[in-house]
C-alpha cells in the first residue's frame, strides 16, 4: 500500500512532534537518541523506539524535506570522548505536515467516540 505524498505514518508524526516539543523547551535541534527519549516520555512507552526504525524514519523525513540535519562539531565529540552526533531540525514543511496530520486525524478520532453514530 502506498501512502499519499506528504502524509505521515505515526512514527514520523511522533518524531516531528518530539522535535517541536524539544524546540519549545529551547533545544533547537536534537540527535536521534534524544528524540527517542522524548518520544518515550511523551507516549509513556516502556521501551525506546527501535533504533533501526527511528533512523530509517529520520532519513525518510529528511529526504521529504520535513527535517534537516547536520553533524556536530567533531571537536565537541572528541572532548567528550564519543562519536559525533547527527542533529535534526524540523523545517517549516515539517511543521505543516504535522499540522495536516493532526487535522486529518481529528475527524476520525471524533467519530470513534462511544455513543456517537456517523453515517
């Protein structure tokens, strides 16, 4: 099954939502592990998102222009004795896609409320 261009699957919507929440808290860009932790905190999941799925989704979002990425300064990573991190930032197109995703889901969520009949 192919999805419509510009539509988001739940994991992609979670990634963009987590990145926007981190931005709201003052973190302009976030690396994959931080995004996974934010998704976990937001959803209450016991386990972090599977990293293979997470990084494939990050790549898809970047190819679609919904995220942009950059590598951190190698000196920072060297000073901390770890590999460099790749950081992701939501684009305006990403914000719009998430808003559209929410607007498309809202009517469906309303129709699923108990006691409500839709024809």
